[in-house]
């Protein structure tokens, strides 16, 4: 016999004027290797079919099942119930628009910030459908892939103190995305272009450095490392006409930011 789990989930329908937020309790028996996603599916299939939450891949790839689990953003499908106490509280991710219960609209948020940071490769090379793919060193391709593993689950945004206070903050996921384009040799943008997009309080200079984003990232992306790299690079760029050339050269040499290959 497994443990008896007590799961409390926030219930609220923002489209119903008469609906008010409340916590609803569910009780079920824990099974071996049970994930929180499996527990929620069991609740919906056997106790309450009206409970709203999102899922798609069930393998930690799509990021749909992000929610606040005992006060910490995470993925339901990647969370083993054995790693949690018997009493589990679930809330929807903050910052994002609430659809209902544990379901939020992360897609609109990520689409909007993607437009703001122009999250695509900027190139002056005419497209040739018959040309071979651009070659690059394996090490560089691996470095780009490392930063491109974001599944847009929204956990880092939900854990960000700045994002919870300011709707216009781009978040660590967007800055990580820009770092990915900065090291991509196919992107023709220079430092000034990146500065214009994220060199402000909405971007690299708005982070309070609380490390919540990296702490909850289900893919263990180096979010704070990339934020530091981009912030130092853009800070040096902003004062390039103020500090002496000799000092700027020494600072840039110490800077660990990646240059175009």
C-alpha cells in the first residue's frame, strides 16, 4: 500500500463572474513511480473531470504542464510524488494569463516577447533553396544547442521577482535566447543591435540576481551565466566612448562573453 496523498488545487474560472478562487482537496493512493501528472490525470478520470490543467508530451519536452508545486514552479510530468510530502498544494503559474484552475496561457507571453527581441536569425544572405546548410564547428553547434533547449514552460518567468513586479520585463528565457543568437555566426547583428533590444531595465539591467530562474529551470539551462555574459558585454558597449581605449581593451579581454566565430 502506498501513501495517501492529499492534493489541494486552486479552482477558479476567470470567465465566470460568479466564480471565486478557492482550494479544493482530493485524496488518492500513491503508486510506485507516480508523477504528479499521473496523479492529476487519475483525479480527473475518477474524481473530478472539471479540473483544468495543461499537458501534451508527458515527457518534459513540451512544457505545457508547468505549475506551482508546493510553492515552487515545476513540471507536473517531471515531478515524482515520492519527492513531495503527502500534502501537495498546486497553483497556476503567476505572471501569465489564467485560463482556469491550473491552466495558463504561456503561448501569448512567449510570442509577444519573441517579437520584442526579434527572436530569429537576422541575415543579409539571400535564401537559396538549393544551397547546402551552413557548416559550423561541432563545438559551436553544441554551444548553440545548449542555449536552444528552452521548452518555454514559463517556470523561470514565474520564479522571477522582477517579472512578477513588472509586466514589461523580458525574463531570463528571453536573454538566454538573445545569447543564443549572439554566438550564432549566421546572425549579422552587432552589439548595438543587441543593446537596442535588451540593453535596458526591461532586459539585462532589470534582473535583481535572485537566481530563481536558474534554480527552477527543468532543463538546467545556464540562465544566470548567459545573463551575466550579455550584461557585461552590453555594459561595456554602452561606455565604449567614455572610458579610455586601453582600459576598455583590458576589460573586454577579461570579459568571458562569446564573440562571433
